[in-house]
C-alpha cells in the first residue's frame, strides 16, 4: 500500500482536481453509494432515482441523530455540501461542513445561499471548532479515508456538547482478519484511497474517546445490491468495477450505520 503522503495526494486528486461528484456513477453533487431500499432493482434505474438513493443515505444518518429545532450540526467530510444542507430540513440553528480538500470547501461555499450554513477546511482529527460547539455530528461515506480514526473520535467528543449525538455511515472491514483480504480484493483499498478499518476498531476508538451507547448496525443489504445494479445498468467511468459487491458477498466488507452519544455530564 502507498505511504500516507501518496494516499493523501491521491485523495486530493480524486476529490479536488478530478471531482468525483462529477462522475456518472454519482449524481446531484453527492458522493456516496446510496441507500436503495425503496428502489425497484428489477428494471431500469434513472438518474433521478440514483440521486434519491444518495439523499436517502443522508436521511438514514440524520434520522439516527434525531435532530431537533435549534440544534447545532456539523458534517465531517462534507464534499460539495449538498448533504450538509439537507440538515436544514430539521430547522437547526446552524450547520457547519468540514472537508480536508480545499476545492471541495470552495465548491460547497459557492453553492450555499443559507446564512445558517458555512464550510471550513480541516482534518477529521484536528477540527477548527471550539469545545462543545455542536449538538450533533454526522459523517457520510468519509471515515473510510480517515488516517487517524482515534483522533477523529477524540475530536468528535471534544466538539460535541454534553448529550451530543454522533452518527456516521460508511463501509468498513468486517474484522481485523478480513482487512488484508479486502485490500487484496478491491483496488481502492490496494491503492490506499480507502483504508480497511475494522469496524470493531472504530467502535473501540469511540468508546475510548468517552462516547456511550456506541453501536454499529449493518445496512449493507440496502447498499451493495443497489449500487451493483446501478453499475451494471447505468453510466459509469471506465475504471469503476463491481469489486465492492463481490467483497461484501465474501464477508470482507460491509456498510454500517455507527451511532454514539456523548454523556450529558461529560465536558462542555
């Protein structure tokens, strides 16, 4: 696998210069595999349906956060900010998006017209926000890139107020034993674009950071088959293959909703 500098440069190219959101495999400014529960996979799939699956994945996470009017919300790994702004449906007091790639921050800022929303550049393990600044933190299909998941967990606990809620969704290795096989099976893991974080390690980092009620639920049944069907039928870049679904069928990787809570009496 490439070293950290090469991995960082590859992500900067993919998300910055290349802009993954512009690829046909995605749509609508989103960059996620989608949540396909309500899509009929037996027939054609439209671009509109593809966009709806990406919105639906955000809604899974936002619903898990149980957002309330007046909440202060942050998304870590916000990309174009399309999903970040979806939190506005819950009438928050403010919403912030954080991304490591400056081009993504610029795109998100240029597309935003709501004064409650702002975007900043920063790393998941070193967030440019005050202690206790938020009531809810979300991350959608970004944590597979994080070089320092333990640092992300600590920073998440720091920027959340007591009683704050945490929810992320993405794909992780199903176990430490599966991680090397996953790297060998899927090109994005082999090149280091994605990192094969075992899901139990992620949960352990959240607990070590002081989070309570830490849990992971598989939602892969509503992700892998739909994504694979889209790749089979729909427009896609030439390099894109269907190895994710094959790896999921082998039990090497799964798509998870991870939730946690900062105890009300801890910190800010």
